[in-house]
């Protein structure tokens, strides 16, 4: 007796209903969708950092902010741009 026949005999009182499930996404599609979500989040963060940089520059002109603080905001914008560039480079390498 096979395992299926044994299980069928043991659970003969139960009705079994088999339904088709949706096919799972390929791992490539999952990675691409995850990368797309990360890229969108980084772009939103970049826009926010640019606004903060603009406000910091305005505050510096008014004498309320130091140049070091403006430099910190500029550096943050630079870091986010680097992350976006690296993500684009990685995506391009994966397509090859």
C-alpha cells in the first residue's frame, strides 16, 4: 500500500476538495518589485532631504544656521543620490 492509499483509508470519512492556487511570483519578479519599492522610498527621501537643504540654506542666509549644518544636509542629499545610483547599477547588472 502506498502512503496515499493509507491516508485515503484512514481519512475515508473526510471529503477532500482540491483547488488550484495562483502561481507564485518568480524570485526575479519579487526582487524587481522590492527594488522598485526601495527606489521609490529613496526618491521620496531625496525630495525630503532637498527640501530640508533648501530650508537650511535659507536659514543660513538669515543667520539662524551654521555652514556645518548646511554641509550636513548637502552630504545627506549626496548619500541618497549615491544609493539611488548604486541601486540602478545593481539593477542593470542583474539584467545582463
